[in-house]
C-alpha cells in the first residue's frame, strides 16, 4: 500500500513533497502581491507609505578650487641669448643666475602674496609698501630682488661700455666732472659693498649720483630713480671670477654697461 506522504495525487500526478513546495511558493507570492497592493492603495488614498530606512546623507559638494592669481608675476625673458655676454659673464653663470636665482625670487613672491592684501600690486608698489617692515620681510625681499634682477639684465648689453650717449654724457660730466670719474665711483661702490648688494647710478633731484645698497634694497625705497645697476651678489660672478669681484665689475663697466638704458630711464623723469 502506498505511503500517502510520498504518493502523488491521482488527478495531478504531483507528489506530496512537490505539493508542499508549490504551496510555500504560492504563499510567498501572495504575500508579496498583497504588500504591493496595500502600498499602492495607500498611495492612492493619501495614506502615508510604510516607513523605510532613511536615505544616507548626500556627500558635501567638493570645494571649488581657489581662483588663480591672474596678476601672478612671471619671469620675463632675457633681452639677449644666454651666451651673449661671454666672456665677461659666461652662459653657465647666466644660466644659474637667471634660471635659478631670479626665477626663485619670482616664484617665492607669488607664494608670499597669494590670497593676501598685496595680491595684484605691482613690484614697485610692493617694494615701497613693505620696505623696513619686519612683518613683511619675505614680500619685500622677493619683490625687490625680482625687480632688481629684471632691471640688471637691461643694464647690460653685448658690446656695451665705452662712452655714453651725448645727452647722458653731459649730465654725467655735470655731476661727476667726467665719465671716468663716474666709472671710478661705480667701481668703488661695487667693490666696497660689504657682503651682497648692488651698485647704482641714480637720478636724485637734479643731479646724478652713485649709491650702493645691501642685499635686496634698492633706490626706490629712498625716492631715487635708478638709471642702471651692477649686481655684486656672489652668484652674479663667482663661477667665472671666484673672489675677484673687482675684476668682474671692471669688465662689466668696460664691456657690458648699457648706457642707452640709463639714458632711457633718465628721460622718464
């Protein structure tokens, strides 16, 4: 005699275990359909939907990148090839001096003024505004050195030195007595500057004068108008002359000094 727990129904041929499986599946589908129907009915009738897990908070929007400093200072190109001042200033010296030292002043200045009250000001404005203020030493040093170097490159030219143009020569003779006397004052100022610094030919009131400044300082802080300059920081000459600063300065005065640039600056007064 067949066991009723394992024998299928004569009408369907389905065994009892299969019947139980189908019944369980049908019950699950019915329950799911009822839940769906109730949710739809509740929505249609205005009843609140069944509670669900709260949505995860959205991630905060990424912060916008800071606006670029449109007035960032750039390293201007040299007015001549890097070997144009040979043999007085070698391409090796010029490469380090311009490509490393001058560039570093410009880059450091941009970092120092970014996002500050100084952003957007010219080099001249920064120099005057920060001179002598210890809390702004980094801005002053880098602004002044960026300006000094840009001015210095123009104070030199291949085939320079010699006699200045007539208009400038007359002003030099009126202030110094002769071009040679002016040259001697520039040499003395450049060689006697203790440590790093600069020698300058300036217009001061109605006269021309030679002055020297230490480190990054320049005549703009004293309301003098620079006409030309000679750099006596060691990085300006040490690869070529080692400790022979006077030899370097003499060669610059005789072979590279750009008197025409000095005359242009004099005419701007």
